[in-house]
C-alpha cells in the first residue's frame, strides 16, 4: 500500500499538542475522569477489534471474558474461528465493516501501514464512535522507512493516527504491553500494571479508562505513550515527569 502523503508539521499540530496537554491537565481534576478511573462497571459495551492477531486477539479475549460482546475482525475473518472459540460465548468474528457497524467502541490493532487504508475505507464510520482505542505502533525497521519518517514529521504516532483517521475520538493505550504477557498481567496480585493512555477527548478517555480497569489494569493519563515495558502506575508517573 502507499504511504501517507508526506506533510510537514505545522501550527495545527502545535495547537493539537497544546490541546492534548490541556486535556491532560483538565483530566487530572475532572470528576468524569475520577469516576471512570475509580468505578469500573456499567452496561457492557460492544467492542470491535480491527486486527485480531497477537495483540488484538489477546486484548479482545480479555474484554470478552470481562463481559463485553466482542467482534474480532480482519481481512480474513474466516480464519478467526479458534480465537473466537477460545474467547468464549461473547465473542464472534466478522469483516472490518461488520465489526465497526456492530461496535460501540473500536480497538485498532493492526500493523501501522494498514492504518491509512482503514482510514480511507472506514474513517467516517470510525469518527462516529465515541472511542477508537489505538494500539497500533509504527516500528522502525519493520515498517516502511518513509512511513516512519512521516510519523516523526507529524510529531509521533498519536498525531499521525489522528491525521489518518480524521475526526476519530482516539485514545492510545496498551502500546507497550506485549501480547503474551497480557493474560498474566491482567488483574495481577498486588499493585496493578499501569497503562499509559493519551488522547484529547475527555469522553473517550473516560470510556477507555473504564474499560482498562475492567480488564485489570490501571490507566495512567499521559500526554504521550512512549513508555516501554511493564510499570506500576506510580513508576509511569515518575518516568513521565522526566520526559521533555
Ligand atoms: N504484538 C504485541 O505484543 C504488540 C503490543 C503492543 C502493540 N502492538 C501493535 O499492535 C499492532 C498489531 O500487532 P500484532 O502483533 O497483533 O500483529 P499481528 O499478530 O500480525 O496481527 C495483525 C492483525 O491485523 C490484521 N490486519 C492486517 N492488515 C489489516 C487490514 N488492512 N485491515 C484489517 N485487518 C488487518 C491481520 O489479519 P489479516 O492479515 O487476516 O487481515 C491480523 O489479524 C501493531 O501495530 C503492533 O505494533 C503489538
């Protein structure tokens, strides 16, 4: 597939970064955020995964087992029977369009080069959802060099995905937690594992926070999500405080 049109970062991105920072500060004091972070529960949400490989499969399974109806999707939904069976009675599989139509919220868990085409094919439908959780990462050395360069020019993956999915209510989350560790880290004994989240839409952040808590992690609002590995919430806050 083609790479996104190259574009230089501009004033709009600076404003958007400022908006994300402002949302971060506002969220710290927001009663909605406080409620979402301390009180998981409520009606189940229908969840679509776009991408049902290692990470999408593991996350979708956690959500299905937490009581949310999940539709896994990929370009080959007929290959997802084993995943659906393992995820339990609340799981099913469909095409990407079917999953988006089914869902209240969407998890985007595809190789980063696929995001542009998904935006072109489904951008309008995705923009109508209150939350698109963006788990997809551009990875240097794995993804095309011009795409990596373009993402850097946008100011990072959060801003790049926002360009590829205009109008979507995006929250980045789970970007640095390996799929193989998700089941054992969910609801672990003692202090929970922190999940850095970033976005500029308070409602989307609140929904994401609720969902993350329901599968046994602790959301930690961050302007960016560059933290690799497994950390407690306090460790994430300390590391984030040192980031420029
Ligand atoms: N693996 C991890 O531990 C991990 C952790 C954090 C974040 N991530 C990020 O999550 C994303 C997925 O990683 P992964 O390891 O799960 O990859 P993966 O195992 O290769 O799975 C990728 C999934 O995306 C689907 N897909 C690919 N292109 C698509 C398209 N155009 N439309 C719809 N579905 C498409 C694939 O199915 P079809 O080919 O059948 O369409 C497959 O289900 C990456 O961006 C990665 O950086 C991964």
